């Protein structure tokens, strides 16, 4: 637990809460009462910890020499095995999730089941939650089978069939058979600890296996897609349908870079890609919940203005503050709560929202298809897109001190108008279809006139600019250019020349508010893979995709960024964009089922 931190972390959760678990079985991150809440376990961002540090939950095997970790089949249940010379144990970690009486049971609870695999293991349990982002230690009371960790705003109850006195004193003890630990709300169990833990395990195991069974999978790379899909599901706050960009805050994008951001919110820039991934998997329920969240965002935007990011329950103000009590990942602070980006102008959001919402006007599987009223509300978003497309913004890369008329932002405003025209046609509104088609044509003409560099044969990052950035790869993705257009090939070629590093792609190369970028942005590499496939360079695309899969951690997951030399993962984790990149690339590149059946 006290070794240097890494992002070799397992993820468990139930679409309300989640937890990150390192290779030795230590829970080093978990927020309550929901994904964006107080991290009662926060060791991940508190330096490298120490014997007396708080914010973690470890189950240690005396004399441990090695460990291994894997998920239990197609589930969100994590198995960690610890081995000593003459003993071994297994820890099964999960958050309960299954259907009861027609409703999803997803309590704010972490369950840990520990059993002996060999010998007579001695274990030590160190359960050290903290509250207030590490500033408050709980008061502890206990009974014969439970301990209560009392904080100013909530109380956690541990119920266990292990000796409570040993747990509280952190005394090593012999593990005879197995022991179970249930940490959650301050409520007593109706049944025995062992029976409750076993039933929760069996029901949760069955739920995830059935959920995965219903996925529409590509023929190739199925294991990678299933793990990405399950983890994407865990990034969902099911009550509202929001999907967080990541479960963590303040994992630096690069070592000691200061690029430490809180990603436990819902970025609208992700919407189109998330909906596309869920649709391709036939995960209609999650997609519909997410579309409902987006509809609520649109419905609350009376003047059509959209923020780049919202809280998971539609919170608008996400004031950014630093937390001095926490040292940061590997001591690389600061740790931040909130995100200043909520106040940015990022015009690409209009296109991403309309692109995502368009699904609801065409998909007959949905329980609540979009209506004419939904279209009218979406038109206000389109009005704003047309109004601002040629005005400066912070771009999708959230530049904090520099604004330009960014081509990728104008591109997404074009996409908003183009899709509104298509939606109007679907609804039989010929007049509105014509209006939106005309607006799309006007934006197209402006982009072609002001962002095309004929001398170099490439589109550039901003109107009148000279650089390129990875967002330009989306021109074919959103239908602005056909893949066969030589302007698209020329733009890809220039992006390769300027932004490719080894087998990865930077989002941009120019210095920003924090200097020149030093790590690659994983979703940009996936966009590049998609562009290669569209250009007919499929073998190159497949080789790059296989390389990206090899860069995942041992459990098949990715963060936001990667060091192109060492392939070490950086940035917040697990990253929704990166998971979606895995899914969408596999769907595009996989051979068809007809090749084998």
C-alpha cells in the first residue's frame, strides 16, 4: 500500500458509487454518497501514504511476496489473490447491483469477501476512512459485529463476521475459512453477515453476466469491448443518466505538470461518442438514460446557451478550489474540487449535443422517442450554434487563457445545423429543414474559406491560423467531408506530421497555459485510427489499435493520457473517452460474423 502509486487499479461500482483498488487489494479511492462526492478513501491523491495515513482500506497478508488480480468473468467483481511462502488468500470486491421487485438495488455499499486459498494465513485489516477531503477523522463506536465511523455529515457502518476488536486495533489474526466485510449506510443487517454477503455476491454476479450477455459485440476483440463496456456502465450515475468523464480528480496529465483537473462531472463534448458506442453495443437502456440527461440539460437552457460541463444532477456552478490537505498523486498536487471549465465558452458542445440527441428522433426502440417539443427546444441550441460559430472560444481542449475562432468548434456548430435539418425532415417540417440546411451551408462555406490552407493542403486549427489539432480528424466522422475528399487526406497527413509521436497522437503540439504537452491524449489516437480506416489504410489502423490495447493496464483499462516512451498511464481514470475509443475502434475494424459462421 505504501509503494509508489500507479494507475494499475481495478474498478468496482454500481452506478451510484465506485471504488479503485490497487494490485495488493487496497482500496485507495472511493467517493460517497455518489461518484462526485467526498472521497472517504483518498490515498490515491495523498502522496505515497504511510503506515499512519488515512483514506485507505487494506487487507494485508502477512509475509506477502506476490499478488495477482483479475475480474470474475464478465462482471464488475474484482478478485485479488495474495501469496506468501506458505499461505494465500483471495479478496472478492464489489458493490451490490441487481434487480429486486422491478427496481435496481444499488446501495452505497462496498462488500469485501476474504477466503483462505492455502495454508493458515494471517491477515491484518486497516480500515481508515476520512471525511471532508482528508481533513476529518471519524469518531469510532462499535458493537459485537459492527463498527461505526461517525463523521459530521454521515456515518459509515462496517458489519463483519471477523473479530471487530482485531479490525479496530489493526491486529493480525488467523483467517479460518473466510470472512466478510460490508461497509455502507448505518443500518443493521436482517440476516447473518455470511448469508448476506453470499447472496449479494451471487445476485451481483448474475446481474453482470446477464448484462454482458445482451451486448451486441464485434467478432474480434470481444474481451476488450466487454471490459470497456462494463466500466463505461460503472461511470454512469443512473439516477439522472449522467456519465462522468472519469471517477477521479487531479491525476496529472503528465508528471508534475500542474494539469490536475476534477473529471467527476458530465462533459457534453463526450455525448456524441458515448451515444454512438452505446448504440453500437445495443445497450439501449443506458443510452436512453443518458439521452434523458441531455434532454434535461437542453430543457434548462432557456436561451440555448450550453455550458461545456454540468454536475451529475444538472448542477451548473462547479466552483474550482484546491484542497491543501491532500498532497496529490505521488505528491504532485494540487488536488482540485470542481472545474473552472463550467464557465468557459466551448462552442463544440452545441454540435455534440445535437448529434447525440438526434438518436432519439430516429430510434424506434426507445421507450420515449423525441417529440416536436423536443425538436423546438433543440432548435434553440441550434440558434445559439449559428450565432456563435465564428466567434472565439476556448475550444474542446479548454484553453484557459487563449481564445480563437477554432475550426473544430465551427465544425461542430455546422454539425448541429446539419442534423437539425435532418431531424426536421424526419418530422415532416420541410420549412425548418430548409432553414437549417441553409445555415449549415453558410457555416460550411465559412470554414472552407477561412480554415483551409491551400498552400499546405490542410485545414488548420483556427480561422486564419497555421497550426493543426486532433479535432480536425472529426471532419469525416461527422460527415463534413467524405473520406475520399483529398482535403481530408491532406489534413490527416499534416496531423500525422505535426502531432504523431511514435504510435500515439497529441491533441496539439503548440504550447498552452502550462507549456508544451508531453503526453499523448488517448482519444486522439482512437480518432486517428478511425481516420486511417476511413482512408482505406485499414492494416495501419488495426496495428495501431492492437498497440493501444497493449497499452491498457493489467485489467484492460485506460486513463486519459499516456507517456509515448514508457507507455505509463497518466490523467484521470478510468477515462470515459478512452473506453469509448476502444469500443468504437473495435466496432469499425472488426471482421464480420459472416466470416466464421
